[in-house]
């Protein structure tokens, strides 16, 4: 009987030990971040606007500026997305429209006519342009009236121009154009005008500053970025798991660590949505062990064409990602987002779109992208 009791106690001990070990393994697995399924772990950065370079137009753009602009700093930089090929992967098959060069726009620029005594070559204009076409935080652009087709354009070799004009941006997200910035612009443009034999007609500084403040006030009252947070309900996620799940909803890696984007089908347009997470996790030596518990999903209202239905994409992506990641949806104050919340936001966006369009600054237009940048 003693032997049977000993065997029973040993057996019970073994069972208890196995149970404890199993519970420890289960808890460890539960605490570790969810990992991506094998066979789909390689993701290449494919954010539109960065890296798809056509060197023929490399001088036309600056990283970080709305695509298609002159290079305000006079740098030779990869231009943002001018390519004859379509993007691969999640954006394969989408038709990309060729970008349109920006024009000086009296709506958001102070325009300075530059009168010439006789036509000038594009080479002469380019050789005398200021090394930095920026006054403080405001870019400015120089254009010429082409003698062949009568169109204003960025100066190009092999062309001749009967008139020139410069446009200095009145406001952006850095604030309104101020007197110091305007004075810097006047100084640079005077030097350029003397070099090409042109006469510049500068508007009054006080009038310009007044216009800049009014435009900046409007922009400040109508600037909006929609943001929500996806928070893990239970297990954290690895970087690879987030990439894999997000790819099912059309997201591709952006050019910055911790940034995924839902690309637009329009060449050089900003992404429709962005999905961001801790960049340190993306740079971890072992991203599969870096635990993520929160993602930020958003879109820039003024930068994104309303015709792309960014709100609908935002809501649908949020709902789908929350389901697939087992996450809760909350606003930037931590309040849960419900269908009623989304309906209210949608109504507010409609009014915002109407106000922007009434000012000829429709969301996603070239002028709006410059102003809200």
C-alpha cells in the first residue's frame, strides 16, 4: 500500500510539474508579440513619390516638398515619383497620371513681374537663378513666358522667354510670410533681375504682409488631420505581423522607419492614408521580438483629394485592421470610436471640404498642397 501511495504521489507530482510548465509556456507565448506567418516576410519600401526616379527631371523637385515643384534650394535631388512604370506590389495595375508642373498662383503667392527688354534664353535664366529659391521658410518660383506657345513654365534649356515672373508663397504650415522673409526675397530677386537685365515690380511690403496674415488665418481655421489609434486588446504585435496584416489592406512600407502608406493611384500624389508605429521597433535588431501595442492611422485632409474618398478608406481600414489585429479603435484622447463617431466626423469633413472649395483651395489641389505643407 505504501508503494502504491508513493507511485501515486510521484505521478501527481509529474502531472503538476507538466501543468506548471505548460502554463509557463502558454503565458510566455501569450506575452510575446504575434509574429508574421512564414513565407511572406520580405517587404520593400514602395511609397509613391520617393525612389521611383526619372533622372531627366531630377532637378524639378525637393524631398519633403509637394511633388512637381521647382527645387527652391537649387539642389539636384531625386524627384518624387516621375516614372513611366507603374508601382509594383499593392499598387500594381493602377494607372498613374503624369504630373503637372506647378505654376505661380496669385491665390497663394505674391507675384512679381520681371520685364525684359528682349527675349532671353532658358540657359541664361537657369544660370543666374539664385542658389537657394527660398526666403526663410517660404519657397519662391521663377517662371518664363515661352515665346513659342505663349505658356508660363519653369525655365528650361533650349527655350526662349519674352517675360519672367516670380512667385513667393504667402503662407504655409510654418506660418505667414513676414517682413524679414519678404526682404530676403526682394534682395535675391533684385540680384537675379540685374543679372538677366530685367526690371522687377515689387508689391508694397505692408500689403503683402497683410495678405499673408489673412491667408494664414484662413489656413489655420481649416487645417485638419484625421487620426485614430489602434490599441492591442491582448497580445502585442511584432513588426512583421503588422506589415503582413496591413498589406492585406493595401498598405506598403513608406520611406521612413515605422511608416506604412496606402498609396494614391495618382502619380506624385501624397498617400491616401498613413499607418505609423514606433520607429525604434522598426529599426530593432530583431523586429520579430519588438513588441508593438499601438498604431496611428490617419490622413491629411487638405493634402488628399476628396475624390479619393480618404474618409471612407480611413474608416474601412480602421475597422478591418482592428478586426485582424484584435485591436480597439480610439481617438487621440483615448475615447472609443463608434459608428456614430465616424458619422459625426464625416459630416464635419463635408463642411470643411465645402469651405476649402469656396476659397478655390479644394483639398488635394496643387494650391492646397502647397499652402498646407
